C-alpha cells in the first residue's frame, strides 16, 4: 500500500517546519525519507538544489541529524554518547572534547557527563540524543515527536531550550508532532499529513 504520497514539498534553509497529523498519517515515514533512511519508490529528493541520488548515502547523511522518539543511546556514559559521532569522524581529541562539552552545557546536562545512559530519565535521554545530533553540526535536523512521553515541566523546559538553540544555530529543522503547542512554540511553518497526503 502507499503510505506516503506527496506531490511537492519545499523546505527553506533555516526554516523550522512542523509536520502535524494523526497516528499513521505518515509523519515518521516522511522524516525517514528526508533522512534517506527509506528510499521512495518514485519521485525525487533534492538537497541544496542537487538530486540526492547523485550523492552517496554516507555523504548525504553527514549533513543530517536525526533524533527519533526512542533516543537510541548506547550503553556508555553520557559524554561518550554525545561524542561518538565526532569520534567516528576521526576528529582530533581536543576538538571532540571541546564540542562535546559545549553541547552538554547548552542542553543543560553537563552534570550527567559520567552517568551511564541506562540510568537516565526519559527527559535526560532526550537531551543527550539532541546534544549528540547538534554536536555533528548538521545542515538538516530531523526530530520525531521530540517532546513525547515527557512530563509537563520537562516538556516546557526542553521547548524553551530547543527554541533558543534553533534560533541561534539557524539549522533547518523538520519535526513531527501531535501538539499545537509545540507548533506554536517552535515552528515557522506547519504542514498537515493525513493518510500519507498533504492536507490543503
């Protein structure tokens, strides 16, 4: 069956786009396609004006940061989880440490640097996953329900912190949500999906 059928969608550089819609609408599928983690049966995906098919999967994904609902942390310390992508890029240790410390600080989790990931709360794990994505300095950030399963206080504080970071970093961002409050707080623009299609 067809799970996503979008005629045309353009996302401007630096824009924060909210993708709203009910469960099963195709929100996560759209994010996976944008991240080239799923390849469409037909149509074309372009990045910075160039067809994505002309770029290798690895080279394309180096431009993308992805945070799914499940934070997908490794059984390592918070510091090592945030720094792992930088280590994979074989950057100098001083650069890895400086960048990791910066994003631990900006996400308010410096005090957790030595804590094993399995001992984190849901909100703490979400912040670690976000720090890991931001540390890679992506050109495009994809967030799947970034505030889901958080208590009200944690949700509000993360909204505030993420809004500040996105404004300062000017990173093109696409996030899925069920919440109009999330849209009002973060988004420059909203689209709605229903049955895998854009509502007009």
